[in-house]
C-alpha cells in the first residue's frame, strides 16, 4: 500500500406539449411532498444477502472497502466472479446487475437506437432520459429554451416517443441537468447506477456507485445482460481537518486532480474516508465525485452520513433515508474497519486553499496565492473576459447561496460585474428555490444573466460572438476545460475554480486579483470581500417549480407507440449492424496504418461536441468530424492524413477512402487515448469507417470499453517507446490473437507483425485486456450483435 500525504491545497408528443413548459411557474415556499420511493429505494435485503454469499466465497475475515461492498453486492454470481481468485482488484472481471440507467439527450439517441435493435418490449431496469445537452445558451433562459426546443424538435420527439414505448421516465427540456436531477430524485446510498455521461459519478455524493458508460453498456443493463467491469483498484482519500475561509469541496477535487493527473484514477474507484468526510454537505460531496472523472476514476464514493440523510429528507425521499439507516446499521454503507486501500492520499482540509486549474487541462492545479505569478510567468492573459458559474458540478442551493452572499457584499459596495456573468441553474428545483429565496434577484442585480436549466456553455452550447480567434481567459465553475470545448475558440483559456472565486473575480475583471487578500477600489474607498457564507439546504425548504417538466414516476410501457424517426431525417438514422472483422482463423486481416496520433487525444478530439451535437443520432453525418482536431505525429498537422496513394486530405475523408476500397485500417495513438467524456461516438465513428484496431501507449477506461463494445480491438504497447515504430502505410498483422479468440491461451501478450514499405519486417509485443465475454463481442462484430444473438437463442426477441 502506498501512502501519499499532502496538506496544501460535476406515443410521439408534438412540440406544443413541450412548448407549454417554457413559461416558468411561480415558486412556492412549501417543502416537497414525500415521494413514492418504491422504484428508487435500493433492494437492500437482496444486496445484503448477496454480500453474505460473497463473504462465504472470499477468504475468511476479508475486510471490504465500501466500494467493494457495493460492487460485490450487485454480483449476479459471486462464485463465478470471485471464486478461486488470489487477487481480485485489477484482475477479475465482475458480472454485475445495475439498479438503474440514466441517459442524457445527446447520448440517449444512440443508446436507444441500439436498444431498439434488440427487439425487446421494455427495459429490464428503471431508466430515465434527461433533455439537457441540446439547449444552447445565447441570450437568456426563456428565449434560449424556446429556440432550442424548436431547433431540436425531431430529436425530442424521438426521445419522448421511445420513452413512452419502453416505459422510461422522460424529463423535458428545461427540467435541468441530468446529474443534478439524478441527485435530487434517483440517487440512493448503496445503489449501482450506469449513466451515459462521463460525469455520472456526481451521484456518488449520496454514497452510491454511479458509473459513466457508453450507450452499448447501458443496453446491457436495459436488456438484463450481465454488465461486466474489471474489478477496480481502490484509492482511499483520507480527509482530516475542516475547510476554512474561502476553501470549498471544489478546491479539494481541484487540488487532488493536480496530484493524481488526468490518468491517476484510471482503473480505480476513489473512496473518501476519515473525520473530514461527515462534515461535508451532500451536494459538496457530489461536486467532488463529479470531477473524479477528470482524473480518470471509474467513480467516487463516500460513507453514508447525516448530511446525506438530511438531503434525502429535504428532497422528499424520507423512505429511502429510513431504509438506508437500517442498511447502515447492518454495516453495509461504510467500509469494514481495517479495510485496506491500494493507495492512500491524506489531505488536511484545514490547510487547503482555493485552487484554479488550467488552461486546457483540468489537472494543471495552481493555488490561488500563486495564480498571479503563474499567469505572468507563462504570459497568459490577465484580463478576465467572462465568468460562468453553475453546471452539473456546482449548481446546488449551497453553491448559489454562497455566491449570493458575495454578490450582496459587492452590491452594498456599489459594484457590478465587469464582465459577462452567466449563471446556469442545475435544475428547475434549484432555479425555483433560488428565485423564491431572493438569490436570483441578488445575482441579477449585480449583472448576472440566468441561463436555462441545462448544460449550456459547459459542453460548448454557448453562442459566443466575443473574442473569436483571440487569446482570452475565462473563469468557470465547470469540470472540464479542453481547448475549444466551451465556445469553439481554440485560444480561449478556461480556468476552473469554485463558484465563489469565479464570482468574486467577476467584480474585479483582473485575474491578478486575489479576493482573499486584495481590495477593489471604489468611490468610497477600497473594498475587500469577507469569506462567503450560505445554507446547505434552503431554510424554508425546496420549491418544486414548474412540475410539467417532470415525468410521471415509473410509467408503464406502451408497446403500440410509434417511434418518431423520419426516413429523410438528417438528425436520426436507424443503425445497421456492423459485420465482424474476424476471419475464420481468429486473426484480424492485414491492416494498413492510417496514421499515428500525437499527444493528448480526448473524446472531444475524436468526436467533437458543440455544433456536432445535432448529429448524435445520425452516425453517417456525425462521422464527418472523426479526429478532426487530432495531430498527425508524422507531419505535426491537425486533421491531415495521407492516403496510400500519397494524397493528403482530412482524416475523415481519408478514412472514407479506405472504407470505399473495403481496406481494413488501424491507428497508433498516444497515452490516455480517449480521456474525457463517455461519448461512444468516439468508438462508433472509426468503426463505421472501417477501423479494426487501435494500438495505444494507454487508454482511458470508458473509451477502451467502448471500442470493444463496437468491435474494435484495443491493444496496449508493452514498451511505450514502440509507439514510434508503426507509421502510416505500414501493413500490420496480428500474431497469436487466434489463440486468445479460441480461449487456448491465458496470456495477455500477443504480437504485431509490421511490414514497412521498405520491405523491413518487425514484430512488436502488445497487450490485450479482453475478458471472455469481450472476446465474443469482437467475434460477433459488436456487443450489440452478441446480445441480440443470445436474446434470439433464448426466445426473447
């Protein structure tokens, strides 16, 4: 066990039925009624019984972490997954039974299109769809929402019709961001949930395991197919002390991202423990869990606490809290005393200071006290161009009440924001409560613009006309800051911070300003902020706001509903199954190396978001953006590849030429390939164009799984320096893959035979991470093909 100690410092319905929800209802001061919690309460008795079976399989006296308890209690067959193992973490594949699936509107399109091919009448587990990604921020909430509903009408119609047909809860546009709604409505201690978004771990703030996946993984759960996960390592983060002054939970995860880097959590669950955990609010824990995705973690979780209990009661889920209390008494919702972690990081919260992370990567962490010198030493802009708060990471009532306390101070001093100040509420519940308690008026009085309850600028849905093509710096309370992510401008530098720091700096407009120590000149003399304060839960309770956004709970499937897809649509396209890449001998055919990708290549590089979100349900059209911002290592050019005939073209156009010739191709890529969002399009698109294999120095977890799901073979260089030994136009063959495909080899090593145009031949060792089921996905051409074949064999489709 490694211990690191540190103390420094988220039937088709017509458009008119959705349009009626645009006008915001007046908030009421009443607290929320108790919900019917039947479908949202974890099956604790079944989970505890399974956990007892697990303890019978494991060596006597085995101490389990909280993460292991939740995972293992969801095993379909403990003996099959754990029996006879000398080591489980990082080695064994677990076959799991998730409790729930949540999908956002952009990724739900492909998930549902894939689910439809299975020909099943309903979903095997409760599921929900959340319309949050397709709403573009431009002028303000009401206008933006109305315009976006009209622009995305056919997509929303499709999603709503599919939800009706299969019995899925449909949250209309304007209801809020998927992760905030899940936390408010579905999250529960000990639950295992899959979500088709990389920030699904946000729900871990309620002591559960919420894991971001691609749509094909979601289909596993929706079809009652065992969902497979390699048992993660468990990193323990011990929290001591108490947060002081301006320090927030956001600063904790910004600091930790700097320690772990964007790869440090790969293949790991981060489990927080120690005396500093119970003092944190439930929504503060959600912020920490949300940004665990930025270090590559599978998910993050925390032991059940009184603050979680209070949040459940405040959001109308008292029955869930009572059931969780009983489960906690039986030892389910916390780690066993003496449980060991694979790594322990200790953070003294008392010594943590605010951090700002960036630009262009969420793990470049700088303490606030050093930020000015950091900017000047790198010659970065020091003038703030925009300030943005909210998003799924920081839009809780606690966040909004604390920034309102800063705004009140500024207002009293006669100050207004010196830059565009945009506020994104996380949900209608938050927006209505903030309005009811006067916090919205306070923010608007100092120059804030309140946007729709949606993702907006955080994911690139921001129609920003200022500073196009110019170097400029923005501050956000978001979770991700890759180049061009927010406004499409490669030169915009996004520094991630707490909403409190972002808000305070908006009144200065100068990034050299340190709100904890510096003053702002005013006609009445220098003004200095005092540390922010706020309420963790609204003093007079939450206000539900406009209930027409929300679905009826647990709707029954209506099989006669017609799925709304026009044959002439440019937004939606029925999927055709992929064929297998494998010949009868179990080896891949000889492939041509299309290119070698250089450096950081996130899912944003592979399949851009922003304006391309409108094609999420149309594979042919969205594939036109494949790797369009990737760098070619051999030419150092962006979005350029050279065809076998010597003709240079864009990367997707070159892929299209290979596909037209029916010529299999492969890619060589760098470290942590596919980091970032869970978007499976980054795997679907290369597969659509005929890609058969990708060889990497290393992969991000979700993306590697997505490649396997779509029938692309991901391989790891045994020696990372071999990356440069395969170049464009080399012919590459697999050696020894047949033994792996036929289950006659237990080794994870095989070889690639590389034939260079010069005639030189070299064999390079590579490593695979395929499980037995994943081998079948490849053999059948995709996981979906395999699921469909098994369903037909069982007479279910």
